[in-house]
C-alpha cells in the first residue's frame, strides 16, 4: 500500500528465482523474490521467506495487488513472470504491460 499511496500511473514488477543448473532436472525453483517499484522506491519482497513464516501462504494484500487489473504493472518479460507466478503459486497477475 506504500507504493500505491502516491497513485503512480504504473508499478514496475520483476520476479526472480534460482535457475535450474541441470537441463535434465524436472524440478524447477519457485519465485523467491518480487521487486515492486515506482518513481521513488523499490521494494524487494522475499516471498520464499514470507511463506516459511506464514504457514506457506502469501499475504492477501500482495495477492490482491498482483491480481488487480486496474493497477498497471510493467516489466520486461512480465508475461513470463506472470506465468511463473501462476505456475508456482496460482496467482493470476493481471493488468500487465510488456516494456
């Protein structure tokens, strides 16, 4: 909610996860970090740590933010990040624009 308090026209979003080093490895690593930024701040949300301390659940406020289509989220390969979030956590990131 801190990022949204200034009513920015869009929020930058990027997801990070540990890469799979072995192409034969069918186990992929889940999204571990979500970066959210506006023109003045960048938040780094370590969701792998939040899930450990919150009974495996992500905060409803974060899920609501990511799934809200009226909050425009921009990023490079944001479609890929949205797909990864859905695959890993069943979160539908909406309101995305590829840059």
